[in-house]
């Protein structure tokens, strides 16, 4: 029994370990200090958007990653949370209710929860493909109705508000973006902590059980429908918080926010980041938001790159980015990272070459067909090309084909090295 | 802007730069915030093309106040929230002039944001130049000192259109069909109101709304129009909702006159030609090809020969940029705080035929002569066809500026 | 009244058959592979653009044969090098893979054909009014669509229920190991099924392209309604998809024909007074106005009350 | 209620379409009993378990657990009433660790239900119970391992662990030793003997050594009917059983 006590104690201790506190402290500090590092207005509003999306993606992962439910309509709760928040803001502004701004995301949470309960009661009767289709149908219905019910949804142009109209909070008006950033950051911290906490509860574990083997959970006493229903409602609640923050950040909510595009992008974020790991959606939300804003400046065909990235992850790294990082844990633990890292580098170089080659091909053909009016010249990676000459095509093709070929070989070597390191570590 | 690495590096430096105040620049930068990727990109790219064309024109003449004009595109993905981030990006890039047009939702968001931004950051002086969003709220309840619009609002267009229609003595039964959202309701509501006042004898036999871009088969709607015995249809539809409606009507052999606001939009002329509705479809706008006005034909011809794969343009965008450049030169400054007073009340000979229009100071709406035209086979002397169909727009009537004036409820707050 | 009923029925059937044409491949793939191909509408779009391109160069009839073959080949490549790989990760991964595919196909189509609608027209040989009913013309091309739909339905039924190939394919879904042991290449069977399914989508694209709009956003606009058809019909049931297509076609068409609103139903009652204030937005909304969103309502209702769909056999 | 009868099946029928699989089963299982069900392949043994555990609904007949009718109830409701089962084909949570597998199975019985406000690691009773079970099934040193990568024998042990973790007093084991080596089987038999000390056990088993070693009573199911239900000694000599198994005198 001595080992038993050891395990029990270590499990108990893992809950409040020093490292755990250190991670949360570091996260809080990072959120606090980021504006010092990136003080520009664009950076602040980008980070505010990222904070919102982190909550949204994590709430989605309560469904996809934790409970195994693929929803195509999660943005409904994001949008409804935003609408509730914006109406509350306007009412508070009009009637002078003494409620400070930082409280308002709770209204969004309430909206998200209410409709999470309502739609969840319908959708969670089913799972798998049928669940996916119900959520798709609900999403279409809500968006279509939003355009018809103009009083509440404000039609196509949506509902606007002024966040500075409500009671000021210790002298902060929340007019400047930096103050909004801190509001988003605070709620982001609270929500991330809360969602993390949920994964560490009896309910959180049962969600995982339902994801892994729904039928078996019935034989350990749980009703899988109820588990899914609670998960769906809670996901709605947190999506509502995210929607509320978005409403405060942009001071406008509209029907498109509940639409299929938004629901699709949260799937991209969550999956690219990694569904199997709590931190995955955080990484995904940051990366995809950044791509959406920055890659779109660099190239008009950025959705192609994001789509290819997504397919690549689905095919080759179902654990997402976080999954790939987590795979390095055992290697680091075994102290063998220095043995594997050179192989990663060896694979990364042709990988990068392949990506460059592919992007040259894509950009060249894009310039050739769509942007022909802007002339045949194009600057790729600081080098000028003429798309009517065969040169860029050949260069792109050679780089892409050669890169892929070398990458596949190097990847095999890297995998061997990885497996060797793991095996050695265990021995 | 097409270089991945540099723009990434650029973005990083922008992120890292300590919010430096916009420095004096040798170029006058104009931010174009419209969809440049995804489904809306087809229309966004047309505006971008034209703006670049205008910039090249003026730069060839030495620029504005000696400064070269540079157009910077910001892809808003037709999403209001992304638009606002892109506007902030533009502001961080030192841009004070934002050009935007597509989508009422985006226009309201941008106008609202710019107004609040200027209020919260005195001296920022960002101006929103709107060339396409025509929801009447923009120049009424939600009007702003920092927002100017060059397209006639739905109410104005309908006022002019009904003035034209009421002269048609054969007109007896009118059918209204529009998309079920605020703009569609604005169009149909105005049509009903104005027809009842101007032609009380005309019967409105249908007042139909259908969901926005959700219909694949318009045959049932066409059957309904057919059954109502209507001789005229008025629609605010645009894009595929217009093209599919027209196609279905052509297939069913529906013989009515069509009055539209957006039959000039991308894809519609193709559909009209396919449906064989020669001289049956009317549109109202601020100018068409083939008006026989020399300066316009020359300029439009140069534009369309350069962008021959998408030979479409907005006459109002010429009006807009010509007026803004004139105001800047008059004020001797490209700070909107300085040139907005010059823009207010400015008179301008409109691009399409040289008739005079003016920017009303009360609501920042540009009033201009409007033209009603129909699409049909090219006749002698007509130079331009649409979308390579061999059919071109032909003038049916001109509505002088005076006949387009409408009251506004705008109570503008001035700084 | 008779006019409304006759015309609506006819229009409903024509529209329903168009829907079935587009959805048949989707249901074939699901019934035999258990995969809901979210990129189905994207393959439909590829078919339309290939059809447009080939029609422009050679003619409509060659396009009707060549475009589906090309798209089928692309589909088989996608199955062989993509879908097969994610198959082992389960259904969610398969759904996500086809979901990602929609982005890529759309971007590629835009790179080749641009974002404006293509001028894809009804072939001259079928561009005439077949008959006139209550002063409405019915184009011959719509009747052609009807015929093709029914032909595909019958052919598929025959192949699946009556031929050896159909039996092998169905067995391969439930018992892949055993079918493999019996000397059939299961992988190749799945590849062929996927190819045939997307080729059917391409047939629909070639035919529906001229009636509807051939544009790069067509997949996104049509996709959801196709899923409604196959889910309402019962996932994987060919007969169900056929019935659901007709049902949705008729429901939508008849709804358009009636201008009934809550105001008409309760307008003069005392309750009406109260309701009209509280429900002001939906008070005057007519059935016709919401007709196109009725299928989604139908989808949600049917999944609640009859989870298998109209004729489904599987309780997914 | 009969004295000591914990589980009572009477007149139980189950048909799939036109095919009758269970054709009027009557069975009583008493307190403290280890009861084995044997019978040739296709006799309907697993179907019988599916009916009792709520996985399937009977076409007719009744199933009483301590006098309460449970026929047609959802599995989780039956489980909460103290009846738990294992599966013939290993049915665990493959991506969760061994520790989490067992811990999940203890939660409902300890009253934590859908609690999403308490930390699971802080629940001392849950952790203690989990350790107890893991010790019992001898998987303690594998506690961190994902269940999906355990060896077959270990997975079978875990399967039993999941079944007993919830503190059910009636447990149904479906072929617990299927596919095991001699040595593994012996360990499992010992385990079953241990875990069934305080519980009522009903099990399906093909290995006759195991059956006659463990069971207090044996029921023989043939073509959906119980042809005999008695002590091992008497079952051995039962003519009907011999006929069913040895095929003398085809019926």
C-alpha cells in the first residue's frame, strides 16, 4: 500500500503545485506586460481581438476537444452573447444604470448560457454527424432570423453602442484601446482559468470519457446526453463572454458574427492549435487571428494557405501545433533534445523551401490570372519576377518538388531519431 | 505589399513601434478598406483598381499639393469587426483618409468607429469616404461630420425613379420584390410610399421579401409575379439574387418592365443578356457608359482597357476623388480637419455628363444628376458593351440634381 | 387556386429534382463510405466550371461527359492521397478534412476563373420553351434536368440493389476485412465510390451551372441545403434523398405561394392586439418571406422527432 | 419478493425483426451467489446481458433488481441502482490514463455526479477508492499509462476494474477470460474470486475450468432458452445439457 499513498499524495499535490502557480503567474504577468512591449494602437486592438478569440476557441474546444462534439454553429452563442451585451450597454447608457463596464461581459455570458441551454436541449440529443448537421441547421436558422427580426438584431448593419456611456470604473472610461485591452486581458485570464478548472473536475473527466467511448459512460452511471448538454451549455456561456468582449471592443454587433464563416474560423483556430491539449486553442486563436490580419496584407490568397495548413494538420498532425510541441515533452524529459533537434532543423530547411516554392507557384499563377491588369511583374521574397516568363514557374516548381522530396526524407530521419530518443529514455 | 517576408517584418515593426505620431510624409496615403479576399473580393477589387487608376492619373500630373498619392489596400473580408482592426492599422500607418463602400454593416461600423475615434483622440481627424453604402441611416440618424457619401441613398434613387415611372401611362400594376433586410425594406418602403403619392391609380399587386442570398430557384417567385398580372417589377436586389431572378423570369417568359438599382452590378448584364430581356431592364445610377460625354468616355476607356478582365467602374468614385483632391488643394492641407470645410457645400461637375452636383453640408450627401438607362444591343455610336455581352446601357432619362433632393433628419455634431 | 396548386407543384417538382441531382452523389458517398463529404458542393462547383470551360471550347454535350470524368479523377486522387490517410483518425477527422477541402477548392477556382460569374449558358439545342402553362413558359432545359435526375435515381437504385458491384460495396462498408479476404480490393472500391460520388456532383454542376449562377461562391451558398436534403432523407438512403428533395422542393415552393402572416391569423382578435406589440418584427412576416429557411427548420425538427430521417436505416 | 433473490428474470423475450433471440428466459440470482451462464455460440448469452444491463430493451417479460422492475430502463439508471457490467470486447476509455479510467468509474457512486465546481484531484475519497481498485486489479504501477496502449491482459483487468469501481453489488462479467493465456486466466480468476466476495456475480464464460472453479450455480442457455439452472455438480450430470453440448440425440 505504500505506493498507493504516494500516488494519492502526488495526485493531490499536482493540483496546487508550485509549477502550476508559476505558470498562471507567468500568464498574468505576460498579459499585464504585453502592452509595454507592443504599445501601438494596432497591436493593442490585435491583442484585444486575440484575447477574445482565445476565449471563443477554448469554449469551442470544450465541445470538440473535451467532449468530442463537432459543432458547425458555435458562433451563434458568440454573436448572441454580443447582442445581449450591446443591448445591456445601450439600456444602461440610456437609463443611467450604475453598472460599470467590466461587469457587462457577464450579460453576454448569460445570453450565451440561455441559448446554450435552449439549443443544447435540442442538439445534444444526437451526436456525431447528426449533431454536426443540427448545429449547422441552427446556425443557418438563427442568422436568417436575425435579418428578419430587425428590432433586436438591427438588420444587416447590426447594433452599435458606446462603451464610454456607462458608469466609469475607478476613473477609467474605457475609451482608449489600452484600457479595453486590460479589460479583455482580465476576462481572458478569468475565463481561461475557469475553463481550465472545469477540465479538472469530475464533470471535465466525464466529458473526456464521453468523447472516448460514449456508450461505456452509460455503464458507469452517466447519461451521455446530460454530459453533452452541460458541456454545450457551458461552451455557450464562455462563447457568450467572448461575444460580450467583442461587443465592447468593437462597439458593434451584427448578424454576420453568428454566421457560418465565424463558426468555420473557430474550427480552424481550435484544430490548428490542437484539440488534444488545453493550450492548443490558445495557440490556434493567436496564430489564426494573426494570419487573418497580417497574411491578408501580404497576399490576397491567404485563405488558400490557411486551408492548406488546416488540411496538413488534419492529415499529418491531428494533435495540432500543441500536440507536436507536447510530443517533445518526453524527449526533453529524457534530456535528448540535443540529439533530435538537428534532425528537426534538417527537416525544417527543405520544409521551408517547399513552402516557398509552393507560394511562388500560387502567387505567380494568381498574378498571371487574376491580377493580370497589374502587369506581369511581381516581387516575391524581395526578388522581382515576370510571371509571363517561365522562370518563376520553373523556380517554384523546382523548389516545391525538391523541397517536398527532401522534406519527406528528412522527416523520416527525424521520426527515427525521435523514436530512438523516446525508446532510449524509457530504457 | 506583395512580399510576404517584408510585410511580416513590417507588421512586426509596426507592432513594436512605440505608437509614434504620424510623421510628415512625402506621399499622401489613402487607405482602401474593402474586401480583397474571399467572396466579396470581386467587388472590392474593382474599387481598388479604380482607386489605383485615379492615383496614377493624378501622380502623372504631379500629385496633390506636390505629394504623390499612394493607395494602400486593407482587406476587411467584408466583416465589420475585421474592418475596424484594419482601420486602426491604417491609422497606425499614418493614414487619415479611409475609403470604404461595400456593405451597409461595414459602413455603419466604420463611420461609427471613426467618429468615436476622433472624439476620443482630439486632433486625429480621420475621415471616412463612402462610395457605395447607401443605407439611409448613414445620412440620417447615424450621420457624422467625419463621413461623406457619394452614392445616392436608396430614398433618393427611388424618388428619382418614381418621378420617371409616373409618366408611364401604361403603368397599372406594380410588383415589389426585395431582399429581406434593412436595405431591401428601405427600397420597397420608399417605392410604395412614393408611388401611392405620385400615382394613386396604380395598384401594388405584390410586396414580396425573400431572404438574402438563400434562394437557388426563383421560379416560384416568378410564377407569383406572373399570376399577379403585374406589368412592372421594382426590385432592390443585387448580386446573385438579381441575376437569378432575372434568369428565372427570362426562362418563364415573364413580360414586364424591371426597375432596378443594381442591374449595372457585376454579373447582372450577363444574366439580362441570357434572359433575352432587351430594353426591359432599367437601372438608375449616377452615370453609364455611352452617354456620349467626351471626357468621361476617354477616362473610362483608359480605365477599362487597363482592367479588361473586369471592365467595370464606379462613376461616383471619380466624383469622390476629384472633389477630395480639389478640397485638399483648396485648403492647402491634406489633414481632413482642414479640408472637410472645403468639401462641405462644394459644387462639382459630375463625371458622367458634366452636369452639376453638390455636397450638401447638412448630411454630407452628394447630390448629383441621376440617369435611368436600359440594357440592349449596341446601337451606332455606342462604344461600350457590358461584360463582353455585346449589349450596352442606353439612356432612357436624365434626372436633374434638383429632382433628387430629399429632406434629412441628420443633426450633425460638429467639432 | 387551381393555378397556384398546379404551378407550384410543377415548380416544386422541378426544383426538387434539381436538388436531388446535386445531392445524389453526396448520399452515394455517405451510404457506401459512411463519410459526409462537406466538400461535395465544391466538387459540384468544379463540375460547373469545367462544364463552362469545355462547353466554351468544344460544346455542351462533350462537357456533360468529360467534366464529370475529370472531376471524378480529381475526387479519386483526393480519396487516395487525402481521405484515406485521415480515415484511421475517425469520422470527425474525415469531416474536418472535407471541410478544409472547401477552402482550398474555392481558392483554386478563384485563381483560375476569377471571382466574377462565368457566362455559362443553356445550350442552344435545349434553349426553347417546352410548353406554356397559365401563361408561364417552361423551358425545355428544366425538363432535361428532371429527366437526368430520374435517370440517375433509377440507375443508382439498380446498381446498388441489383448488381454484384453494389453488393460488394455495401458489404465493404460493414465488413471491410471480410470483403478484403474474399479477394476484393477494399481501398480501390472506396476510391471508386468516392470518384463516382463526386462525378455525380460534377454532372449536377454541368447541368445546373447554366440555370443557376456559376461563380466561385456557389459552393458555399448551395452546400448547406444539400446537407439538409441528405439528412432529412436519412443519411445514406437514396430513396430518402429522393423523397426529401421532392419534399423540400414542394414545401419551399408552396410556402412562397402563400402570403399568410401571424397578423392575418390573429389580426382581429384581442390576443392579436397584445401579440402584435410584443412580436412586432415577426408579426407581419409572411410564410412566403421565410420559405427558404423552412428547410433548416425541417432539418432541426426531423432530427429531433425522427432521428433517422425519412427513410434512413442508420441511427447515426 | 423472494428471499434472497437479487436479480429475477421472468418470461423474457427479445426478437430482432422476425428472429427471436431470447425466447422466454426465467432466471433467479440470489445474494452471495456466483452464477455462470454457459451455452453454445449464438445461444443469446450476450443478448441476455444486454437486456439486463439496459443496452437493449426486451420485447416482453420482466427484469427485477431487488424487486424493482428495470426492464427497458436506460443503462445509466440501471447502473445507478447497483448493477454493473463488463464487456466481452474490451470497452474502456482508450485516450485516458489507467488512473482516469478507474477514477471516472468511481465518481457517480461517490455522489459527485456532474459536479463542475470541485477539483477532482482534491477529492480524497475518489482518489482513495481509485487506488484501492487499482491495487485490486494489480495495475497500480501502470497508473499513468494511457489505457489504449495497455497489453490485452491488462485491458481485460481494467475492464473488470471499471465494472467494480462504482461499488455495484451486482456485477455482470461477459467472458472475462476470453483470449487469455493460462497464466493470465489464473490471475483473472483469482481477481474475480476476490471482487465477488461481497457481491453477486453473474458471468458468461466459455472456459469450463473457470466456470466450474468459480460458479456456485450454473445456467445453461440454448437457443434463447434456459434449459437448466443448478449447481455445477448437477449440471454436469444433467441430460439436457449433455444433449445440447454433445449433440447426442439431436432434438
